[in-house]
C-alpha cells in the first residue's frame, strides 16, 4: 500500500502540473510524496507545516478531484503529514536509495544520472556536451548553457553532471536560480556576504538550474557576474539551465547574457515518437512492468508536451492496472488516458458554463460577472458564482478568483462565507441557488 501511494501520487503530480503554473507547482508540490492510502484516506507527505496549511486551505479540492480520478470509491479523504525530526519522508519513491548531496547540502536524485537519461534526436547535443563537461570539467564547453521547456530533462542532465563530477573527486555545488537569490539576500541581511562569495567561488563545478530566475534582480545579477568571472577565469566548470536561450532572457544584463553565450548553448526539444517509445520502455522496465509492444506503441503515439507528462501517463496506466487488477492492453491504456483528457476538457469548459448559468439566473452577462461593476445585483451574482464554483470542488480558492475576474483568494473566501450564511435565512437566495443547481444538472 505504501508503494501504491507513492506511485499514485506520482501520477497525480503529473496531472496537477498540467493544471497549475510552473512557479506555483514547484513552490507547493516539488517536495511532496504519497505516504499512504488506507481506509479511504490518502496521506500526502509535505516538508513543513506551512506547506501543509497552504495545501489544506487552497488546494484541497483540486487534490481531491485529481486523486478521485485515480482511485476507486466516493469517500476519499485527504490528510497532510509533515516530515518530523528532519527525516526524509519515509514513503518517497525509491526511499531505499538515499539521495546524495552536492557541496552545501543540495540534494541529488540518484535516478538523475547518465545511465538513465534516454538519448534521442531531441537532446543528443545537450547530452554529449553534458557528458564532456562531467568528464573534463572546465576543459571543453565552458560555460555549458542548456535550455528547453519544462520536463524535458534539463535538471536530469545537470544532476548527472554533478554526480559524475563528485565521483571523480570534484567539489560540486548545485543550486537553483531561486535558491541562489534567496541565499544572497539572506547573506546581505545577516552580513555574511564574504561567506556567501567564498561558498560559490571555491568549487570545481557550479550547476545553476533555472538561471533565468535571477534576471532583473540587479544586486543578484551583479554578484553572479563576479562569481561567474572568478570561476571561468580559473578554469572551473559552469553549467546553466533555463527555459529559453540567453538572448531570449530579456531582463538579463547584456554583460551577463554575453558570458552565458561564451561556451556552448544546447537546446533540448520535446521528444519525437521514437524517443517517446524508448523512454516508455526504459521507465516500464524500471518499474518492473511488462508492457506489450502494441501498448507501448499506442502510448508513444500520443502527442505530449514533455517527458514528465509521458512518465505521468505511464504511471497512470500502471496504477489503473494494479487498482483494477486488469491486464494492460491498448484498450485499457486508452481508457485510462482518455478519462484524464476528458476530465481536463470538462474542467477547462466548466467555468464558462457555470458563469453563464449564474449570469442568466440574475439576468446579467458573463462579462458583468468578470468585470468591475459593483452595484448590489452584480456583486451578489458574482458572489453566488464563487460560492457555486467552490461547491463544485474542482478549483482552489485562488483558481476561482482568477476565473472570476482575477480576484484574490481572500475575496473568494469572504464571498462564499457570506452566501452560505445568507442562504440560511434568505428564501429568495436559496431558490436562486436551487435554480442554478437544477440548470447545471440539466445541462
């Protein structure tokens, strides 16, 4: 059951990532795990109480609906468990293989090495350059700048370089652009600037993931500029990743952008069908699953945006097979993936239908609800729309706010509380809500 929970959560994360912005997903879900699924309760492991509180208040309905599409039954409950005593979350996938740490405590995922990286036309240059940088740091492509969309393998390559360099006795520091910025700000605040400089200028290999995050932050860019020069001038290896090439990072200073282009810039593109097939074969083998060629061919033929989504599809099919105790056939895989696509389509179309129904009941337009009109009737209709959307349990408060004219989660929460209280003593409002419910069900 422990392993099932971990795999189910991996599948859920694939679906959640498609529904959330990249910063939102990375901030709140990057370090979560599936801990247990028992007695109708699915326990999600979180790194701290702050994340637990946020997910409980703002993402519970989204998580519940995502998991309900993966799990049987109707009485699903969600619990958030904080890791205690500084220990790693025990139910994390492959927990038996403890992650290694780069210099300074950044964690390497042991899965992210060169042996598990699938090479194809989409990433051949980036892979070859990464291998060269790992084997001969500072002697070839320096800096190496890898760019591409989310979930295509940039982090995998950076961590593979780091682990290979560490095995060769090199001092490695792996950090995200966001973490570099946060550490720099903290160092300034605590008057530890010298310590910060020494920390990043005393390594043999510096790996910076999502370096675009530092763009537009003048002091951080200044510090990184001097760090870059110090390392480069002394022949130490620098490897950077970003979601776009240096010339497309518009807020980056020209002097820093030009340095990023000194070495080699390598793009990772979305995988073609042949590469998707290779990835599916490898990941299925890792999971100990035997998939027939026609199943793999069908899954590889599906057009997807990135490798993470492809692996999420595989995890979903494997989870369905285990939970339903069914053999994996092309038809079974098709049903599993079609249900996900259908759910996404419904979710994307549902807000407009709901808003139109509410607007019709109040003899208004959808534009009225989304706009800034504050007359009593429009404001009431807008609050009712938020209340009905919340009761659908398909969106978080923050998502509802964005769907209803870019309001805040606090505004949505206040509106829902107000409508819920008023409906208890206002028969006209109660009839309106009933009418909206009937119309939605009718449609």
